[in-house]
C-alpha cells in the first residue's frame, strides 16, 4: 500500500475529508453541509492543525485537532459531565482530537493509529482529550490501546442521536 501520511491543508481539502467522514460515519448531505462550516471555522483557531493519509493520491483518512479552549462549544457541552466526574481539569492544557476518520475500505491497517499518534506527538500540551460514541467499537478500542481512559460517559450533544464518552490520555500516547 502506497500510504503517505503528512500535513493536510484541511481548509483546501474540506470536501475530500468530509467525503471520507460521511462514508465512515454515515452522514447525509445536510449533516455534511453543517460540518463543512464547522471544520472551516475550526481551522481558523490558534494551533489548529490536520494530517491526512493518502493512498494512490486519494485521501483515505484524516485527523485534526487543536489546543483545547474552555470557550469552545465542545468544551461548554462536556464540561458539566467532566465536572460531575471530578475531571474538568482535563479541559485545561489538553490537545483535543476534534475528528479522526478513516475510510471503511482502509480501516484496520493502522492508519487511524498513525494519524492520532503523529498529530499528538507534536502537541505542546501534556495530555489529549476526545469524544467518541459511547459504545464498544473499534474506535474506542483503538483509543484505549493508546492510553485513553473514560473521563465521562453518556454525554449528550445537542442534535446527536447517540450519547458520547469523553476520553483522555497523557501524552505521548502509548505505543504497542
């Protein structure tokens, strides 16, 4: 496999990235349109950066994140859940993984692991946080193998049909 992982100008490749996310996450056109605006806004935040995985010149996976900011929407939603579990300090001095998606035809090949470890290896923050659908899934298994632990479960985001778990890990992430 001619896989190349490197920096991704996500603003310029937002449609390619969201096409991967739509297939991986089962999103419809309306959801993609909403997420497109969110991604473009996120990429203007200080410290936001993205990596892409390409195969045969096509984007097959991507990750993006940024230093967490308690004023950001995601933080305002998860903060009460984290506070209730005694973990709201995780919102400070953390690098948040905003999105990580790999096209289903390219999953289970270590691409997601490579993307998340490479982006967090360059983080100045001592820890990382993320949210994932609160169900036993390959994604949650990957995150646990990297050292992420549940900080809060059954987190409800407005308009999300299923609850999420917020997970955190010290950096650098655990290697096999």
